[in-house]
C-alpha cells in the first residue's frame, strides 16, 4: 500500500514533498519489541531515509522514498542540509540521512535503537546518544525554524492520504499515450470508466508527472473539477500553471488562462499573485502581449496585489509585441505603487521603453530607481542617454544624467558623453557643448575627434570661424590629428562666406596631413569658384582630385559644364571636359549635351552675323 505525504505547502519543503513515495515492502526494523513491530507495520516502514531534524525540538521527520520513479540522491529540502551515509544494519541498504535546521549533521554508522513512546501506532521515537528525537506524527518543516516549533511548541499533524498505485499508473499511461489533440469528450469518457479515487495529492502527483501533453493535463484537471470530491486549490493551480509553462505552447496557454479565469471568478481567494505572474511570464515568452495585459488587469478582480515581478513581466510582454503605449501605462502604475524589480530588470524595462521611443517614461523610471538606490546596467543607461539626445526637449535631461557617473565610470563613458555633445550641437547650444568639452578635458573621459568635429561643425555653421580655428588648435594641442571631415567643415564654412583664400589655405594644410581627401572637400571649393566665375581655378581643382585619391563623378562634370555654358558661354572647354568624361567611363546626360550644342550654335550664328555685317 502506498502512502503519500500531504501538501508540501504545509510541509514547507518546496518540491521535496512532491517526491515522497510509498515503501514497497513492509518489513519492520531489527531489534524491536512486538509493539514497535506492530507500529512499523502500520507505517509500512522498511528503510530509514531522509531524516529532517528540528534544531529546537529535536524531532525527526521521516520521509519514505520510493525507488520506482525518483533517485536516492541527497537533496536540499526547504533550507535543511541532508547527508547520507551507509547503515551497517544488514537489513538496510538505502542509508540514513540526518540533518538539523542549524546545519549540524548527525552521523552514526551503528544501528539506531527505536522505542515506543506513544499509544498511537503511527508515532515512533528514535534515540540519538543523549538526545531523544521523537516524531509525534509528521511535523511540518517551514521556511524558518519557528515553523517547526509553532506557537507554544504545538505541532501540526499532517493527514496521510493513500494513493492507489494501480490507478495512478493506469491514468499516467492513458494521459501520456494519448495525443494532445484528442477531444475532451473522448478523454473524459475514458476517465469516467477508470473510477478514480480523487484527492488533492493524487491530482497534484499527476500534474507533476513529465511527458504528459499540456492539452491532456488541462482536460484532466477540468474533468476533476466536475467531481464533487475535488475542488481547485492554490497548490493544484500552482502545479498546473508550472507544468503548462514547461510545454510553452500558445494553445495550451490560452486554454489554461480561460480555465484560470473561470476558477477565479467562481472561487475567491484561490488564486495568488505568484500564479498570475507565472501566467504573465508564460505569455511574455510566447510574445502574447495582449493576453499578458488581460491577466494584469484581472489582479484586482481576483483579489491579488501586483508586485514588482508582475509589472516587469507585463511590460516585457507588451514591449515584445511593440505595444508601448500600454507598457507605459503599466510603468506608471508601477511607479505609483512604488514597486521596482531588481537593477537588471529595471535596466531591461528602460531599454524596452527607449526602443519604443518612450524615453521620457524611461527617464522617470531611472529617476525613481535612483531614489531607491537601484542602479541599472551601464548599457541600459547609455541607451537611455542616447534616446534622450534624439529629442530637443530631453537633451538637457541626458546632460544631467552625466553627473551621476562616478569618476571611475567617466573614464569609460565616451559614448554617452558623445551623445550629449552631438545633441547640444543639434539644438545649436554650442556654448553648452563647449562647457561639456572642457569638463571632459579636465575630468574625463578624454574627447575624441568626433566630439571636436561636432563642435567645430556647429561653430562653422554659425560663422564663428575664429572660435572654430581655436577648437581645432586645441584638438591638435591634445595630440589629435584633425581628420578630413574637420578640414572639409572649415573649408565649407569659408566658401559660404566667400573667403576662398582662407579656404585654399585650409585645403593646403589638409593636403599635408592627408594623402587622400574626400569629394566633399573639393566639391565645396569647386562650387565656390564657379559661383565667383573663376572657372580656371575650378577646372584646376577638378583635375587635381585624382592626385589625392578622389575620382570626379558625373555630377561634378555635369555642374562644371553647365556653369561653363551658361555663365562663360565656353562651349570649347565644355567639350574638352566631355571628352575627359568619356575617357573615365562617365556619361553626360542628354540635357547637358544639348546645352553644349546649343551654346556652340549660338556662338557660330553670332560669328556669322558679325562677318556678314563686316562684309556689308
């Protein structure tokens, strides 16, 4: 006869209770008096294993473990330390484990005398040296030592429920062999024919068994709820939700949620925050944001209070589906409730919201976490600063965040500082960018070319070339070599002001520093000379480009030819450039070709007219 230990919630030892099994044989220990033999037979007791000892009352909890489904490895149960050793008793080969709540392990290779101490046949008493360790029923092992002693040292007896082995094995065989797609009616008919003895331990044992399709588990659970001898409990609901979470299928998840809703609406108090959190997490893994949000909105109706994990899993699920508006509403409720998960999850929430363009909401979470001394990862902080710098109204919020960097972190924070510099330049706050640049020079991180280029570019755009040159000199003084982009920005600014001489000087300096320039550098100068109708200088630069690794493109030739034809009416030079294009494998568009022909014909007509006039 198998015997099953009662609810593990009352035992308080986590999953250990679910592994308790009956003993197959019923032979009593050696050296017992007849009364003890009778009590051992009552308990179906053959081997001693897995003793858990209370440090306060020195009471032993006996767990009878079956070798049929589970291993005999020593396990940590509910905070207790187990230690196994071989018994010298010739009748015992499984060994004995004794552990106390304060982690003191008692080991004794000799046979342990057992004596009677109660008239109740289900109670045994074992003596270890000078300490009497008595078990008056199965004591509950809670999460802490006080749960063992209880108030006024009162122990709670746990009801021992019997499980019919044949029924269990037949049921498991049915559920594991049938396809998960079988209809409920067919499965229920088979279950009705089995005439099962239902109770909570039996149902939970089935739900915890692996390799059963999720559909079958749910169908079985629905069937049990129709029976008067069984009703849904928190424990059974926890187990089935965990079982379905392992399978990770959308169909089972939605079916389970429908079942949970029905139970929650009919039986108040049976659902817990942990059960609903597990459902939200399941929907998050399946990227079912709307379903997760529906579970979140049912907390109040089911009498559950959302915790930090609730908010995190809901925001995660919504973000995975791109439903950022709803995610922001959940984050607002999270802040109102003052509930924040750990720093790693806070960082993920910030990253989710930034990805959805909700930098302001993410910044509020960052500020609240800062008040609570919760510091998200550096990567998520960088993402937040970058996102804040994309909006004109939030750049200064990003600037304030830089003050939160420690002196050590500043050394490696070049990216966030660069984001802020670029942001300040984009809103034309050049003075703010310069102040931050000087702070970086004094306290770190050391600014690179990109930061100097941003400020030089901004100064050039507003025409403050003197200050731009100072920044470039500062750049060179720090051992940085101005890149081609820096020179191009300054040249472009000089050209816009018509200062072609200064622009050419910068070009000459750039040639000394770089053997290869870029098309932008020449393009600005060529257009500037064409605007001033200094076509000789423009053509000279066009032909010089190859020398510095820049290949003129069709657009460059096209604009040059148009300028020659329209402003200088120099179709001869235009035709030479056309020939160069052909040699370089470039093709001139038809409009520009027609323009050359038209200018040529106009000039020929004018020459002919003048000759006729002279002849006349």
